[in-house]
């Protein structure tokens, strides 16, 4: 077992475990924290795949900004004390089963896919994930969507203000 | 790494996200699960991007195939950030009115 | 030009009436407009040969605003044109709330009906088919009887389902036309194999069968007739049911000859069952309107059967009977309306002895009723004679069974006469008086038409000869 | 491209005018002017006069079809603002922001009209959706509005996840985000062999299909629609149900236009299942609704079922038809909602006797309802006509058409219930103040519906593929 | 002269129109003059036509084309030949007398109803003339239905009385049943020959198969059954007594019921070519003759007795037609017209005098009050009983002899009927005119002879009843003395050529003649003697007498077997099938939609979780459906196999 594989399996196990913990934590704050762990694991994967820019952004934006925002909101609402009411057992079971089915069918699809058999994701190689390369493409080929996201942000900003303001 | 491993991993994370969205009652947790789904997709995109690069690199060492996949992840993050701000605003607004974030209480509109 | 004007006059005057204030002048306006249409349609009748009109309409779809007025449509236009002034005149004394809207809708109905009879483009035909329905829906729902909303709605949905299926059929045939056009001739030459023809037949026939109506699609009819304002009922039963018959002859028979042929047995059997069934029910009716409705179903069943036996003699009979049935049934409705307006009841059990109080009405009604049982020298005899003849040539037994309806018709019609007019007066009829002069005049005109057409039907047969010849020339 | 830029700028202008203007009622006129400008800009581009040239590196590709559709969306918005502009002002405390958000939505619509990459599709849909989440929740004190907003948001985000998964799978299979399927293999000798798609790509397309079904509220992904349409302030429901939905359809068709070859025969079965389910759910459930607003929500599902025919047929007639359908449906729905907003009571009983108190409103509503039911002489007829014709033209699916037609007959039931209330039932329908201008606008809409119903070529002649 | 034949129906039509439209403005006497005058005018023309035909032979006068389409031409044409000329004379002649009689009989009516009465009467004659004159079966059918209508109108003349209305309706409906048969026969002819014109039909009769002819003739006979009141369609005729008495006279004597005879005589070639039908006709006729006679024996209503006697006599006529004695049948029509008209008018006179009392048990001894009526009535009774040399003797004898030639059983049964006829007629005569008066004193006080307008027709008819038979004196008595047969010979020439001739030996004929006459005379004396001392009893009849009094319960039978089931069926359709099957089906669809709507609303639970769950499940299903054949199933199979 190579280092890559060890790393891969470790990160994967960590991601899945923490994701499951997000799911089963009763306290929302724990959920947030476990989600942060998941994000870190995913960032690890990015690094493994030599996508350094995304790994950083993931940590800064997701684990940093977004999760903090979540934390703020939860604390703002003072939910950490609350014991979240649980869904009925049947609903939970149905959720798990249907989610499981979803995974089952897709996994079985992938297992049948012959054209994926020999394909591998390049780990540690290739430098497209470096900030220089990405930036060049982003500001040439992808400048239009980049600009357009500004509209998205603008509207999100307006929305957040409109909805969040007390009146 | 074989690409299937990545796909399985991502599908697992994605499905966990779905299961979370289906089983939890706290709106914020549901929302977080959706974020988890996004992240699963992100990882998958990066893996695919590297897969395509790997295939192209056999013939062309300087290939930049796969850049678009990583950029897509970037855009997803952007969108997710915007969505989170709006989403949390909505949740806060609702909480102000009902003092609850229980998804099961969202049942005034039905039938 | 005449065909176009025939549609335009009622259409435009109908729209114009909406703008008028509710006043007696609206009635007069509507009457004048309908008389103008009558004059035009008479002009059309006396013009030799088929009249046409053609203008561009929907170039992208292969549909044109093309009208064709051959013998059959001349006749039906004449029927439409006669019935509206007759109805207006006969109900002149009736007071309607929002009368402008009432007369406007009536005239729009007329425009739709005339359009149906004139259109020689399938899509245009479909348009007018619907245009004739919508105003009627409002007429019945606003000015109808107690249960009007539900009943009218049933009627509407019923016919709407039919016309939607017809639309599917239209599109289906359209897709198979050689030149992708809705023109009548293209439709008649569409490339349809026997299997496709059967499908198209089913789609169209349901629409027409509902409109006619044929057993077992008829249940909307008695209710609708009962609940509609009588003026509308007259149009419904006098003219509108002819739409179905007309459409079968004009469109279905030439378009899908194989489909028609394949279903002949089925349709004829259904029609004959319907005739007997409706007649038997009519015998047990206690309500003038319902009785006339069921009697109408029986008569229409005969017409439908006579079309489908596909011989010339039967078809000639259908032609002339379309006109005559319209006249007769309108006459019956007028009397029914008079009775209801004057005495406030339509129940036989609450009527009787009216002949003593209103002898003129009684006489006129009896003539109408006798025309309804197709007594010789009344107009209906000629048509029924020819139709039964056609039916007989198709199958002796079918004709014999259908013939039973002649007997049953006598039973229920005479029942009706007896229970309304004969016997001694009862509580409700003691105060009855003779009907007003306008009704007398209108009925007299109808009676004259009944008798003239009964004694000398040849002009009408000559009028429609070209249509019949054309249909049989195609095979 | 013109439309994207201009609508963005206009959004910003609206925001600033909200700050600068004292008189809020002027906003409406600025918006109308802006929309006219937008319309002109879009027309310029449609007919080859580019004012702003931006190289989008083939991420966006504007074709006449899309641009024309965009014009229709803008024009519909214009009519919507003219009719309901006043109600937008009174919907909450931030009218300027609402107008701005409407323009941002239009920006999303414009992107969807020209996207040539899944990235742009995703961005377009998000730009379209996020302002709508906000607008849905704009009635902040109203719990229903809050709830609708949150439901919409949660389900929208969830679907976005599904969509992203689909995009990722497609990317995995094809290595590109372009929507022109590369799987069609042209052999060196020129023979085109049957395209062979990997499982991944098909699964990805399926997930994309599902998410688009969600956007256009096709069953069984329609569940958000009634609740959200019901809970949102009526004035925004009107917008959502018409322009946004039509844009969704356009994107849907554009997305799957070239894909039917690789989707295989099963695809049609699946699609017919979705169509029937949509028609069933929309029509049947609408029958017993007491609230007109909610009924309209279900009716919009039903109408979506009809629009899906365009997808099923996927031919020229279908494209032409979806254009007409979108127009007819939008016009009628905007008209009805404009009236609905004026009503004090949204239930059917609230409409009782409207014909007596407000005959113009009743008449125009009737025309709109007739159009929705597909009665001839209204635009709705030709809309349905094209849909049915397109399927019949494919030579199969006659049974599907017949089922659709039967459901259309059911739809008459609930549309006509409103007419019955207005015309045949006794009652005094209470409305808020109706201005002459509003009536004129309604009459204009009704006239437009009838005009298109009589001469659809007026609309279609401007449109060539 | 034949060119003017259209005048014959035209006069009554004009009379109908004038009286009908002007019934309120015209005076009674004017109405009477117009009504009777129209018929008189027709009669005059008829006489002219008759002699014209006698001199110049038959002709067809076409007025216009009634129906003319590619495959069928039906001209509105009149057939003027020996048969129709003879019938014209009977109809207009007897008709005129009845009209004349009516002016007095109906004098108590209000002018308005008086006018209506004469209008109907004229229309009746018009229809009958049309029937007789028509040159094809369709025009005949027009008249055929027309007389049905007029009988309906006249039977229900006093429309205030609902019993009368029922009788009228019954007459019309019964007639319609027959008419249907007639109509089908006409269709058959048109179908096979493409024409309904007599001359063409008879000329091309060879193109028909034996089956066709049998069917056509049988169907025509069904028509005749209805119109001429044969079993099983005879029950309307006795009920038709509800109308004014002159109307009964008109129906029974001159018009209507003779239509069937006329029609078969007209179609004699067809019938001659269909021996099986002839047998049916003969048997039905004979059965009717006897059956009706048995009923007549026990009837107490003066008009009912006469009515059943008519049915019975019509039976004889059909017997004659059935055995090929067409001339005899027509001859009997003529003589029957005279004496039956006379009987009815005489009965009318009695009823008039008795103030509308019709029960013969309450009469008696009218001889001394009403001498003219009595004498004429007696003559008529003798005529109908068949006493030589009264008219009935000759015609009845001719039929019976033909029957004897064909089959002796016909003869014996027919003779039995004739004996019964003699019995019930003289029972009637005796109870009415002989013995003592059994009515109230008031009635007795008012008894008087009728006015001259009524007695003159009686006298004229009495003379005709006596001498009318002399146009057909059998060969037995004198060579070539049967002038009627010679006159009608062209009509029946075709049949005569085909039919095999049966003849009874002259000596045998004498024996039968004398024997039968003796028997009849004996029966007459028996009848007179047994009823001369009749006193009304309150005892109810029992056994066979009761059955006879109740007309063999045939009406009740029809009610139970046909009328009630049909009514019940109609009710079942109306109340059950219509509501619970067809409408329920339609409404059921609506209800189903409503139910579906209510159920489907519940799916919209309002819970986001549920919505998402359904979406996910749908995706799973979609994937499974999409990849059903290749991937998923095989993979799942493998999993299950491993496990």
C-alpha cells in the first residue's frame, strides 16, 4: 500500500466518519464542528490531488467563513441548548433507506461502467490546480461567468439585507 | 488512485448529505447537509478534472485539460457562499417570527 | 361574398349589441340583424351553384379562411337564418335581465353556427365549432333554470371533451395530408390506411356523437334542454344538434370512408338502440321539455343511422330531415315556452284542457306534434320515409326495429297532446288565455313551412342534391 | 449579451434610485422605462446590431430562437410591471430592491436564453433562483411567506446539489461542460455511428433532467410549487409562475435538444411518465381547491405538463410551440394574477358576482381563463394546438395526446369554476381600488390574447429559425 | 274528364280549410252547406269520372313530383281506373249522405266545434280520396295515415272526455302498428324494384322472388290489419265508438276500414302470386269474422254491436280476398257501405231520440215512435243478414261461394258466422224496436222521429241497401248479369290469368244457397222470439257469456302482454338506466376526479422532508427504469446470489 493510498483511505474514512457524525449529532454546534472536520478532510483530498488553490479556498471559505456564519446563527438563536426534536423512526428509516438506495443504484452504475475501469485520477501530479494556472484561465476564458457571479452576490447581498433587516 | 474510489467516496458523502436532509428536523442542520452535498460534488469534480488531465498528460505533458473542472468548483463555492447568506437570512427571519427552526412546523401551506 | 357576410353580420352585430344599453331596442336590433341574415341566406339559396370565399389566414399552418356553401350548407344556413328571427320573435315578450348581453350572445352563437356550416377548412371548422359552444355556455348558465350551472357545465365539459378529441383527430389527419394543409380537399385525400382511419374515425365520431347526441352519450341533453332558457334550447335542439350530423356528412364520411365503413354496423346498431331507448323514456316523461328532448334524441338517432347506412336514398332523407327536424322542434319548443311562461309549469300532471282556453295554440301545436310523428304531408314524413328506406336497404331487421320508434313516437306525442290540451281544465289551466299574436304568427309561419315542405319537398331535395352526389361520386 | 449587461445595470440603477428618490411611486415608471430599454437592447441584438461585444469564449451562444424568447420574457415582464407595478410597491418596505431583484432575475433569464455551457446553466439558474427566494419571503411578517421562502430555498438548494452531481457526472464522462454532446461519433469515412454514451453521462443527464423538472415543476418534483406559489406574495407569484417558469422551460429544451439521440428509447417512456404524472397531479388536484391562488399554482403544474410535450416531440413545431405556449400562458396568468391581487378574498367565493361589480375585470379574467383552458379564439388554443401537433408530427404518442386532451377537459372544470363564480353566482366581490389605467392594461392583455388566438402568425412571423 | 280528377280531393280539402279557418266567423248553416257541398261537388265529379272510366278506361294523372331523387321517383299522381272510380263513388256518395245527416245530428254543438267537426269530416274524406286515388303506394300511404289521423281527431272530437281521448289515441297507435307493416312493404318494393308506382310494380312483379312477394304481401296485410281492424289489431274499432255517431258511420262504411280491402284488391296480382299469404289472409279474415261475431252477441251498446258487426263483416271481405274473390270483396265493401252506413245512421237517429242513451237494454218498442228509422233499420238488418234479394245477400253469397270452391271448411265456418250475424243483428233490432219501452218516462216523453236532414239519408241508404246488390247478381240467376264483375275485370285481369279457377257446380250452389237462406231465416225468428219479451235483469252474466261480454278479455290481454311491459320498460329506462347507469357513469367519472382530487391533495403534506423523500425515491426509480435492462438488475441479482 503506497503512501497515496494510505492517505486516501485515511482522508476518506475521516470524511465519511465526520459526515456521519454531522448527521447523528444531537447538538447542532457539534454538527457544525463535525462538518468543519469533513471539510478539512476534503481539503486534504484536494491537496492529495494537487489542487492547492481549491484546498485553501475550501478551508478559508467553507470551513472558515461559511461554517462560522452557521455557528454565529446557531449561537444567535441560542440553539445550542436546545434538544432538537427528532423525526419519527419511520421517517428516519425511510430517509436512510431512500438515501441508501440512491447510493446503491449509482454505485452499481459506476461498477458497471466499463470505460471507467482503467481510469485513474492523477495524484500529486499536474499543476493545473496551482493558483497561477487557474487565475490565467479564470480571467481569460471564464471572465464572463466570473463577472456574472457579481450579479449573484449583489442579489444575495440585497436579499440578505432585505430579509435580515429588522423593520 | 482509481477514479472509482473517488466516485464511491463522493457518492457516499453525497448520499449522507441526502440522508441528513431527509432525516433531520433542524433547518440549519438540513442546510448543512446540503452544503455537504455540494462538497461531495466539488471533490468529484476535482477528481474528474485530474482524471482527464491524467489521460491527456500521457500524450501532452503541458496539457491544461481539467482546468475547467477546478474552476467550476470555484464557482460552486461562490454560489454556495451566496446561497448560504440568503439561506441564513431566511432562517433568521423565520426564527424571528416563530422562534423555531423545526422543519416539521413548516406546514401552514399544504394540500 | 355571401358566405363571408353570413358570418360577419351576426358576428359584428352580436359584438355591437354588447355595447348597447339594455333597452327594448336591443331586441329590435337583434331581430333586424337576424332578418338581414335570413335575407342573405335566401339569396344564397336562390343562387345557382356552390358559393365560396377564400382568404389567407394562417399561412404557416396551411390553414386558410375558406368558406364553401354548397347545397347542404345553403340549407343549413337557411335553417339557422330562419330559426333565429323565429326564436327572437316568439320570445319577444320574454324579459331578460341584461338583455344586451343575451342578444349579443345569441347572435354570436348564430355566427358560430353559420361558420360551422360554411367552413371548408378543418381548423376553421374547429374554431367555429367551439365558437358556437362558448356563447351557449354563458346563455344557459346565466339565464337558465334552477340547476343551470351544474347542468350547463356538464353539457359544456361533455362537448368539450368531444371537441378536444376531434382536435387530436384533426391534427392527426393534418399530419398525414400530402400538402400539410387543413383544406377540405387535402383532408379528403390524406394518406390514411385502414388502421389509421379507424383511429381517426373514433376521435371524430365521439365528438360528433356527443353533439348529436347518440346513445349513450346523450345524458347531457335532456338536462341541458330542460334548464336552458327556452330561446337557447330552441337553437340547441333546432340547429345545434345538426352540427354533429352535418359534420359527419361533411367531414367524416368523405375523410375516412374505410373507417366509416368499418363502423357502420356498430353505429347503426347504437343509433337504433338509442331510438327505441329514448322513445320508451319519452313515453314515461312528465315534463314537456324532457319529452321533446328525448323525442329529439330518437329522431337524431334515426338520422345518424341513415347516414351510416351509406346509401343515397338515406342520405337524401337525412338532408331534408335536418332542416325539417329543426323547424318542427323549434315549433314544439315555442309552445313549451308559452306554456311555461304562462302557467309556470311544464308538468303534464299539472296541465290539461288547454284546448278550451287556447284553441289556436292547440291547433298549431297539434300540427307541430303531428310533424313530429312524421305524418304524411307534414315535412318530417319525407325525410323519415327516405331515411327508413335507406335503413331498410341496409338491413330489414334493423329497419323493422327502428320502425318501432314510429309507433312509440305516436304514443308519446299523442300522450303529450292529450295531457296538455285535452281533457278538462285543471287548477293551473283555468286561468289560461290564448297566446299572444306574435307567437301565433310565428307558429303559423312554421306550420306553413311544415305543410309546404310536406307537400312539395322537391325544391329542398334539389337543393341538397349536389352534396349527396359529391359524396357518392367520391367512391 | 446586451440583455445580460443592461439588465444588470438596470438592477443597480433601481437600487440607487431607491436611495435617491423621495417619491417611491416613480420607481414603477423607471422600471417600465428600463424594461423598454432592455427590450430595445435585446431587439438590437436579435437583429444583428450588437452594441456591446464581449467574448464569452463560447460559454454563451445567442441564437435567434433564444433571443426571441428573451424578448418575450422581457415583454411579459413589462406587461407584468405595468399591471402590477403598484402592487410591487406595496408588497413590502423595499420596493426599489424588489425592482432591482426583478432585473437580476431577468439577467438570469437572459443567461438561460443563451447558455452554451453547463456552468452558465448553473449560474443562470442560481441567479434566477436566489432573488426569487428573497422575493418569496418579502412579506416578512407573514408566516406563510416565510415558510414558502424557506421551503423554496431548501428544496431549491437540494435540487442544486442534484444538478451539480449531474453536471459532475457528465463532466466525468465527457471532460467538458459544453452542452453539445460530443458522443456522436463520426467515423473517418463519414458514416455516423449510433452515439454511445457511458453510463455516467446518462446518469448525469438523468440527474440534470430531474433538477430541471424541479424548476419547471413537473411531477413528481413539483411539490414545492403549490406551497411556494401560495405562500409568496401574489404579485411575485405571478412573476414566478410565468416568466421564470417559461425561462426554465426554455433552458430545459435547450439542454436536451441535441441529447435525444443518446438518451435512447427509454427516455421517451420516462418522459411520458413524467408528463402524465404532471398532468394528473396538476389537473386533478386543482379540481377541489378553494383558493384561486392555490388553484392557479396547480394549474401551472398542469400547464407545465402540456409544455413538456415540446420536450417529448423535440422538433421545429415544438420549438415554435413552446414560444407560443410561453407567451399565451404568461399573458393569461399575469392577467389573472393582476386581478387576483386586487381581490380582497382569494377564495372562489370571493369572486362571486364580480361580473356585476366590475364587468371589465370579469370579462378580461374570463378571456384569460378561456385562454388557459385552450378554447379557440384565444392564444391558449394555439399554444395547445402546437403542443399536440408537435407530438402527432413525430408519428407516435397518439395515446399520450389523447390522455393530455382528457386532462385538458378536466382543467376546464376548475378554470370554469372561477367563471361560474364571477358570472353566475350571487355575491358582492370586494376589490381594492381599480384605476382606469389598470383596466386599460387588462383590456390590452385580453386583446393581445384574442389577437394571438385569431392570428398567431402575428407572433410567429417574427420568428424564424 | 279524368283530367279533372284532382278536383275530387280538392273540394273536401277546400271545405276543410274554409271550415277550419273560418269556424269562428261562419254560421252553422253555412258551415254545413260548405261541408256537405264540398263532398257533393266531389260526388258529382266522381260520377262524371266514373262514366268517363267506364267509357274510356283507366288513366294516370300526374300532378307533380313528390319526391324525385336519383334512385327513386315518387310522383304525386292519381290513378283513375275502375277500382278507384268505384271507391270514389262509394266514398263521396255515402260520405255526402253522412255529411248531410251530420248537419242535423250535430246541431247542438257550438258553432266553433260544429265548424271543427265538419273540417275534420272533410279532411277525412279528403284523406280517403287520396288513398284511393294515389297512383303509387306512397300516395296511398299518405291517405292511409291521413285517415288514421282523422279518425284520431274525430274519435277524440269531444276532447274534454279523457276516455274518448284514450280511444282516439288507441285508434291512432293501432293504426300506426299496421302502418309500419305497410311502410316496410313499400320499402321492400322500392328496394327490389326501385319504384312504388302501381303500374311499374305490377309490370315488374316477375322480378321479385317468391319470398319477396310473400314478405311484401304479408307486410301489406299487416297494414290492412291495422286499418281494417283484423285480428290482432281490431280492438281500436269498437272503442272508436267514442266519436259522434256519423263519424262511426263514416269510418265503418265509407272510409278507413275499407282501405285495407282496397289496398289488397289494388295489389291483387301480388297476392295472387303469394298463395301462402292468401291463406293467411283468408284464415285471419275468417277468424276475425267469427270472433267478432261472438263478441257482438253479448254486447249491449247499440254502437258496439254494430262495431263488432263491422269487424266481422270486414273479416268476410278478407276471406273473400284470401280466396281470390276480389270482385266479391269489393262488392261486399260496396253493399256493406250502404247497409252499415244505414245501420249507424239509424242507430244515430235512435241515440238522438233517446238523448244519448246507447244501451239497448233501456230501449225497446221504438217502432211506433220512429217509423222511418225503424223501417230503414229493418231493411239494413235484412241486408246484413243476407236475406235475398237485399244487397248483402249477393255480396256475402259471392264470397261464401268462392270460399266453398276453395275449401269447404271456409264455407261452413263462414256460414256459422253469418248465422251469428243474423242472430245478433236481430237481437239488436228486437231489443231496440220491438217489445215495450224500457227507458225512463222522460225519455219516452221526448221520443220523436228525427228531422228530415237525418231521415232523408236514411231513406236513400235504405233504397241502396235494397237494390245495391243487383249490380252483382250471380251467374246462377242470369247469364252476364254480374255487371260489377265486368266493370272491374280489367283490374283483376292479371290475377285471373294466373289464379287457378275453382267453381262450384251450379246444382250444388243452389242447394247451398237455399239451405243457408233457410237457416238464416230460422235464426232470425229465433232471435226475435227470444228477445221480444226481454226484461232487463241485474243478474250478471257468467261463463262464456261473461267472457263474450268482456270481449274475450283481449284488451286486458294486450295491456298485460304489451302495453304494461313497455311502460315498465320505459320506466325502468327512465328511472334506473338513465340515472343509475348512463348518467351515473358520466357523473362517476366526475366523482372519481373529485375523489382523486381529495386524495391527491393529501400527498401535498406540507412537509419538506416528505417532498424531498419522494423526489429521491423518484430519482431512484428513474435510474432503475432507465437502466433496467443492463445494469442495475444484473448487479442486484449478483448481490442476492452472493447472499
